[in-house]
C-alpha cells in the first residue's frame, strides 16, 4: 500500500480493537451485558479488519507498521 493514510487507518483499527477488548476485560463485572457485548463486538470487527491488512502485508512481504 502506498497511501500513508490508509496504512495509518489500519494501524488505528488494530489499536482501537485492542483497547476495546482491554476495556471489556477490565469492566466485565461492572458493565451491563449490552455494553459488554457492544464493546467486544467493536473489538472483534476492528481486529478482523486489521488481520486482513496484516495478511496482505505478509503476502507482499512488507512491514505493516512501517509508515514510509
């Protein structure tokens, strides 16, 4: 991928997914089932988006975290 903005988008999707999953783990006993499920759903979607990007980078033999 040559577009720096799209690489940054996929990296931010990965970080957002990781942070959302971390919040769902920390607040598992305090949040309602709906809030917990929503947070976990956001985490899964964001991580799936980033996994496809990482797979594409592995296929092209590129570093996915390199913003050059």
